[in-house]
C-alpha cells in the first residue's frame, strides 16, 4: 500500500508563549520553538503501522518554507520511507483551498492508495482533508480514530462523533482520511533515527514543478484572507466554585436561581 501523509510545521504551544505582533498581522515568531503538528504525528504513526502490516511505503509531504524540511526528516526518522517538501514564494498566503490544491498536485504525480492528514492544524480550521478529497473525487472521512484493513480495496474505519459516540463505516480505496488524536501512541524518535535520515536528499517542488499557475495558489488565489489578530478584551471575571462535588453543585444551583437561570 502506498500512503501519503500530509504534515505541517507549527509553533509548539508547550514550549512557547504565543503573542500577537504589534500590527496585528500575525504572531511574534522570534525565538519560537517549532515542531510537527500533533494531529499529523498520529497520522504518520498510523501510516507506519499499516505499512508494517500490509507492506508498501509511507511518503511524508509538507507545505512551508525551507525550515519545514526539519519536520519531514523527523517523520522519516520516525519510520516513514520518503519525504517531499513543497516550498515557493508563490505559496505564501495560501488559504485552505490553496493548500489543498498544492497537495492535489502531489497526489496526481504519484500513485497513492491512501492519503492521511491530521484532523486539524494550528489554525483549527480542519478544512484541508475534506477539500483535498473533493478535488481528487475520493471518499473522505474525518475524525478517524480506528482503521482496519478489510482487503486491498476497502477499509473499516471508526469515527468520533457527537456525544462521545463511535461510528463504524466501510470506505473504499483510494481515499482521504483525517486522523484524530488517540488513534495510536506515536513512537519516540531517537537520535539514531534522526542521524539515519540526516543525509537523505528530500525532493523540493515549487509551483512550476507542480504545474500550477500563480493565480491558483498563494494570496492571489485565496478566497479567504486573514484580516486581523487580536486578544479578546477581558469581560467580567469568572467565579470559581470550591468544595466537594456536592457542595459545588449546590452553590451552582443557588447562583443559577439568583441570576434567573432556573426557577
């Protein structure tokens, strides 16, 4: 099975204090620590486990600047077979559709049975997987937290749905799946693995290599533009209730009654 996993380099919120820059166009990027998007890491681990069961290869692809090569190499050190980096000044300002357009071009250059993305990335939109599937005219499922191979043409998948319920479905290959955290336990990446892939050449594709015109990607092709970043103004402070569970429930009921929430 040939599997393509789409990953993104994002600020590591566990290592950084994120601040909006002075002109409100983005966040302060000086001295930020970056890592692979958490959801994507689960997608890579799942791809590796599937390959180990049925054979084939796992290819990592990332859209970003030259520094995004580090997350491609990290996922290769994790156990992926190949890596691709999509970088070009023309990609700057791409919205979700633009990113999906870039990934579609990569899929069409290869021969993939399964394309995996994380359920969402740092902007929280969760759009690229669904857009990519639509552009490729492939079946799609989001929030996937279980995958079972039925045969070489079909998968059984589990999805997390509203209310904490689980939905089980069958989906035909080739398909696109957006992977939810908790589907597996991503393996530790050691120094030996990082050294092993350090000298491997990673192909880099620009707009010309992908056969894309400038007006289809980047800021020129974006239908959604980010206008402003800001920290919401603080409203009235929250009241923290203390005590045992029973005491907190009683206090909450009294507060709701006092404020007209219940009678």
